C-alpha cells in the first residue's frame, strides 16, 4: 500500500510543487539579500566618495587660505619696504634736488625743477601703492575708500577716467578678511587692465542689495578670448579667492569689447 502511495502521481506532483515553491522562496530571499547588500555597498561607496570629495575640498580651501595669508604677508612686507626704504630714498633725492635747484645756473634750473617734480610725484605714487599693499591700512580706511584711492592712483598713471559708483545703502562687511579678499580680486583685475588692456576708462560699481553685494568692474580695452586665458594664473587666483568667501565669480570679454568682472558676495 505504501508503494502504491509513493507511486501515486498526485502525491509526487504535490511534493514537486512544494519543492518548487521552496526553491523559489530561497531564490527570492537570496536575490533580496544580494540586492540589499548591493544597495548598502553602493551607499557606503557613495558616502566614502562624498567624504573624500569633502575632505579634498576642505584641503583645497585650506591650501588657498594659506596661500592667501602668505600673499597678504608678502604684500605687507613689500608695502613696508616701499614706504620705509624706497620712500625715504626718494625723499632724500627730492630734498637734494631742491637744494641743487638753488645753486645751478638759470639755464638748467627748469630741468632741475622738472626732475624734482617727477621725483616728488614718484614719491607720492610709491606711498599710495605701499598703502594699498598693506591690509591693515586697507582695513583702517575702509573698503570703498581703498577702491577709490586705487582708482585715483591709476587715473594719475594712465587712464582718462576711473570712477567708483555706489548704489543702495552701504552695508558693512562683518568679516574683514572677506573685505580684503574682494579688494585683492579687484586689484588683480585693475593690474591686468594696466598691463594688457590698453584701456582708457575704468569703472567699478558697488551695488548693495538686501542679501548680497554685487560688484562689477569693467574697462573699455581691447578685450581678449576668455577661453585662451581660462587657465591663467591671474584668473585662477581670482577664482580661488572668490571661492574662499563663497562669492560667485564671472569674467566676460570679447575681442575689442573690453572686460567685465562680476562678483556676487552674499552677506552672512
């Protein structure tokens, strides 16, 4: 009778069905475990990648911050050197020329006087430049006044006009390091205008808005192809400085159309 029961096709079919269901269940469980393992693995992998990117970003920011601090110290030292040593030498030269002017013959008096004026103007420019290189002086006289002084200095050098336009109600920049960084970015832009642009006119606009300060600096020079200078040291330096203060940075130019720099600095 037992033999007959084993041979019963209905019993055999039922056992196979249960075995098939069991195998499918095991397969589903294994598949679910594999999927869960894959998801957990991917999450851990993504987290590690994000942590690595974050650490690299922090490292890059620290490097940029350190470089900026070194540059500031170097500029300060140069400013002191210009003011104390070069300025002193020019002062002595100016005094000696003034004394000499009283002792020379009338034929060369005008030449001596002209040379004396040149030395005095040079002394004035050296002292003005030394102040703009010293971050303590910039902080003391203020952001807007520092920009105005820089534009006045450049106007005396070569430009037909160099104007500062302030829009809105001025909002103090609470982080003074950010103030210095923005001033240095503008200095870099103005320095490039002096060296390369062949411009006649400069303009800087400070637009104080509710939550941000929009800065636009422009010249009317010969312009350039932005793609060809995208990796230049000056441009990269300005970009890295802007990134340190969470400001958006944009530089646009076309051949024959001048250059426009835009900085959007969010107030904290």
